[in-house]
């Protein structure tokens, strides 16, 4: 089937399981609405589907991205004539440092602790953690180790590995560290451990913690933070600057009369 071939091509390009599933479900929904096979969908069918649905700007943008990907694979423009809403500006939500310490203490299984450390100290996403292998670790000389990360859209970057993370991975042998591990298991496992100690978090908040910590430690170097976060656009990194810039708190606190009861 066409949809299965498309999904296979997405896996080959390194897209996350959840992303592929969302794209496939979107395509199937429009094909079902139009009464057509997925490979027969055209822009007019997409327009007709959108005209019968109330979609939030975020959902509409996400669907259009899914259809753009499928259309490129088919060799046609499926979103011709449709307006894509601008991307909403997301605000990072880093895990609090005290909660991170409690989470690490509670992650008694070595694998779980390694997943937490990879998110909080290397900024890995769940799907990047899940597919990590021994071959991704490289000796950079002078006692330094770097990690090759295949991220969104198959983009490959190299980032430093701090000693605390390296120590958590040293017992791992060759090949994938966690064979057959799915990203959603990484996310659910860490969320469950956090919930057991009264902390509600998503795995991605560990990455947010990494970004804000890097921004502070680098002396508020936005370019360096962008590189370590592996953001394609500095506009994405700017959100971390807003969260991590302690001067905001100091300036507002020191306003005349701010400390008066």
C-alpha cells in the first residue's frame, strides 16, 4: 500500500514513531472523508476537508505540515491555496533543579537514570534517547567524549558528553543501548517515576532544563545555546533566553517601591 511505503520512507529518514503515526492518521482521515485512496488525494480534497472542520491554529498548521510532507513524497502540492497559520511562540518549561535532583534519586534503575541524564545534561529528545547506540559515542581527544545525535528530519549534530552522562553509559556494550525501545516508553517511564514523588513533568522538560542551564552557564550566549540545543532557528532559542535571563527578576525586584508591603 502507498501509505505503508510512505511510512517506511519516513522511518528511513529518521522521523520519530509518534510523528509518523500522526502523519499517517492525518492522511487516512482526509482519504476517508474524500472516499479516495491516499495516493489520489489532491489539494481540492484537502480544502474540502478543512472547510468542514473547526481546527485550532496549531492543529491546522500541524495537519498542513503532515500533508506537505506526504505531498512532496507523492510529487504534488497538497496544500496549494491553503493558508498556514504562523507558528505559535512556545515558552520553555524546564524542570526545577530541586525536582531534577529528586527525580535522579528516585530513578533507581540504571536505564531510567541514564534517560534522565541524557535529557537534562545533553538535551536529547525522547526519540533521540531511544535510538542511541555505542557507535554514537566518539573520543574527541584530551579526555573529551562527544555524542553524534540524529535529530529532527534526520539532521545530525555532535555535542559534548559531560562525565555524569558518560558514567551512566559506561556499562553499555556495542550496538543500540536499548534495543527495540520506543520513545513513548522513555517518556512514560520518566513521567511515572516523577509522579510517584509528586512531580508532574514531561520528558521534554529535561531538554528545556538543559537549554536554560546552558544559556546561564555560557554567560547568556544565545548562539552557543542555539548550537547546543540544535535549533534550526535562533528564534526558537530566544524563548530560552527569556526564561533563563535572571536580570529580568533583578530589574523588576529593584524597581522603586517593588519591595514595599
